[in-house]
C-alpha cells in the first residue's frame, strides 16, 4: 500500500482518495495521475459511494507537477501527452455526478492548487498555503487553472496570483472565496467528514443536476438557463426522492433519499 501513489477507501458511502507521495509533497508524476484517474472512476462507478473526499498524505495536499518527472519528458509529444492527461483529471472531476470535497491538509501549489479548485467544496487546514507557482519555472498554469481561477476571484486577481506566483495563506484564500471553510489543523478531518455525512444524506439526483449546471452556468444565457431549470425540475419531480422529500416534510422527519 505504501508504494501506491494514490490510496482509495470507502466507508459509510464516502470514498476517500488520498494522494500518497508524501516524500515529494504529493507532486504529480505518471503513476499519481494514472492512479488518481482510476480512483475517480471507481468512485463514480460504485453504487455504494455518495460523496468523495480528496486529500493528501503528509505535509501537503499536492505541490503540483513533479519537476523530476517533467524533466524526463524529452520531446513535445511526451510533454503534451502528460499535460493533457493532467487536464483530463479536472474534466473528470467536474463532470463526475457525485460531489467532491477537497480536504486541503497542507500546501496546494501549481496544478495541486487547481486540482483543489476543481472540487465542489474546499475545506482547508489553517496551516494550508496556496500558490499558482508555474511562472517560477517558466510555465503557464495547467490543470484547468486559467479556466477555474478567474471564475472565482475575477480576471485581475487571477492575473496577479498567476503572474507573481505569490503564496497566500488560508485566511487570504477564504477572503478571496477560494475555499469554503478554514479549520484548525487538528479538527480538519473531523469537520470535513461531518460535512461529507451531510452531503451523503442529501438528494443525489438533485445534487448531480445542480453540479452539472453550476459548473457550466456561464455558457448559458438566462433564457436557456431557465429552460434548462424547467427540464431538470420536471425530471426531479418524477423521482422517488421527490416523493420521499414531500412525505418527510409532512411527517417532520429527515428524508431518506435513495437516488431513484
């Protein structure tokens, strides 16, 4: 297990995906990227999984690309193949129908920062730090960063963070709207999984529809969005979960959603 670049486990309908290269601050090489893609697919395919928690082992969440590995990419074809594969992780995470919580336990830099941004909810330790560190080694942001970051912090702030590669602390990240909650380090795991339990008990079909729509909201005009909402709401109103929600409300009890 120690030799795996990514660890995968499921408990109480919550899948935990742990980046497991602590000696290199969970930086991305071929093994980590391939194993993360496989873990995401396993979580998507498992009927027993309702929520995914993504985190890192050791002192970092993910320090971005492994520079030692990048140095082995000797030609343009090899480089493009690897970077494209990294980008596919973000595409997979944002299209995956189940909610993903980033439990940012330490540094999230470069592609690791953007990997966290691709999650639906971000909880981070008070000691966590964030940086768009690409320019320090003469690279442009990848892993979806130039799509994700401006949508959250605005164009000019995104440019500042990317042009300077400044490291920001968790309080600054929260102020910029990059994360949902800053938590004391020793309480991070407990509070993250408490929130995962909340999501696990919510209506999975509704969350799936909300995630897919919100991740593409800026591609729709208001008119098209209203049509899309009407179509999704009509589908939701045909589900067993909707009927369960109505009955639970009338009976003043928590609903028990099944995703049907």
